[in-house]
């Protein structure tokens, strides 16, 4: 009996083909074109990031991968090391002028957007990391376009049954990654409720304000004063906290997952390696932030960060708050 080897059956329809994004990929930066110091960031990229608001960064529904493949950890660590170094140099470096403030703002925004820009797919992590490390506005625009979903392309030409199947697959994938907030949003299929005073009051009734004795007083100091050679915590304390993070926990509002941080602490131990530099700089940044939190970012950052995000979806004719917390910094 002869077996006929043919191509798999393809279902044809009269629906128009999916619209593809018009992307003209930039050539992958070489080692000579990659930033090794924060000062090498281009002025054009700093200016471009000035136009990006913190509201937009935190409101974007970033979709990020659950695990970073071991072959891509080195490039991800290189990005983290450079961005952390930039925040420390320009935010906590002790110099206050418009140019330094603009660069501090740019590196903080890049850090918040890095999961979305680089970890949107398991494929191409190293390539996207190199693009970000090129420090150019053109590379940033390409990464921004790649990570922004095309809603028209995703929804065009699908029957109700096929659309429902896509929703079921997405919900299943979100549940497997412990992203229950987005799973509920996808499952309801309902638009978010308009935020009105009446709705805010209903949410407050469901979650009343804590009693006075359980609140942190407004007069409580936010800074922690320590001697130059003293530490708020030890390096082993940080390692233990990172180790105890749930690997498959849901991401924060920027798409950053515990696994994206844990891989830095499982990486290389050699001094000077991207993983070792990332651990050292993350330790320094957390310590500096705990000493003086207000220096980390401007007022607009803290108003958007706010510890988390509350989405309200309708369920049984009642508003159901669904929260997402920011996991960094704690």
C-alpha cells in the first residue's frame, strides 16, 4: 500500500486575509552598537520617552511570557543591569539638573516597559534585548510596534464559534499562568464599567476604609535613616525573599513576573557577568529606594504606581473589583 503524503487540509473562507503590520525590521545591533554604559543612551530616545506618560505605561495590558529560556537569560540580564545602573546613576547620583532628570525619567520608564518590549514572546528575546540595548529611538519604536497588539487583525473574519474557541484557549492559558485577573476579564467578555461616582461608592461599600487605629498616619516618616556603613537588610535576606516568590504568580501591572527576577538569581556567579551585575544593582536600588522612596520617581510615577490597579467588571448586576499588584519594589 502506498501512502500519499499530502499537505494538511486548509479551510478556505471568503473573509479577507488578516492585516499584517507594516514593519521594516532594523538590522540586529552588533556588539559595537550596544550600550554598555547609561551615558550612551541617545538624546532622541530620551526625548521620545519624555512623551510617554506613566498613566499609559501602567494602563497598557502587557502580555508577557511566564518563563525565560535559559539561552535568553544572559541578554535579559544585560538589559536589567543597564537599566538599573541608569536609574541609580541619574536618580540617586546626587546631581539635579534638567538633563539628568530627563535621563532618570527615561531609564525608569524603560525599566517599567522592558517586560512588555522584550518578553512579549518566547521567540526573539535576545534580538529584542539587543534592540533595546542599542539605545536608539528607531529601535524603541520597532519594539513598541511589535509589542502592541492589532485588535482589528485579531478580530477580523472570525465566526462566533471560532471567537468563543479563541476566548476559551486564552482563558485556559491565563489560568495556567495564574493570571486570574485577566482570565476573568476575558471570560466575561463585557466592557469594563464606566467609572462614575456611584460606582466608586459601591466599590467603597464592598471594601470599606480601615479603622483609624489600623491606618498608617499621614505624619509617619517614609525615609529610613541609616549610617553610611549600615544596611537595612542583608544580601542573604534579599536572596531568600526572591527565592520565596511564587514562580507562576500573576504579573504586576507592567507585565513583570516573579520568574523574570528569579532567573537573575539563578544565573552566573562570576563577577562582572550580567546576572551578577543585575543582582548587585538591584540590591543597591532597593536599598536606596527604601532609604528615600520619593527619589525613585516623580509625583506622576507614584500616582500611577499606587501599589496596584483595580479593574471593575460587571458580575450578577454587581461591580466586581479585580486587582493587580505591583511586585516591584516591595
